């Protein structure tokens, strides 16, 4: 990772945009975790639903990873951070 060699200045608008993106990231991750917990609860109460619920459960970590990657890409772009 290559950091900028000079100080980085962000406008109020850019800070607001990053804050909105961070808020969306938190919201998305909470939603994915909630779906995982809901799937586990359904499986506990109705074991016969395990196969159907496992697909929901298994999809969530990938979605969390995608959301984090999207945010980190925008964050690195805002601060001019480059991958080596």
C-alpha cells in the first residue's frame, strides 16, 4: 500500500460522502448479520428448514465482504491510497 506523500485535504462534502458510505456499510453489515441470526433461529425451531435456510446463511459472509470492499475502495480513492 502506498500512502500519499503530502497531506490530504478533504472538503466538507467529501467528508459527508464518506460518512454516508460508512453509515451504509454499517447498515448493510447489520442487515447481513441479522439474516444470519434469523436463519439460525429458523433452523433451531424448524430443523426441516435447514437446507432452505443454509443458502441464506451461506450467502451473507460474501455480501459482507463485498460491502467492505466497496467501502474500502472508495475510502482509498478519497485519500489517494494506492495498492503497491
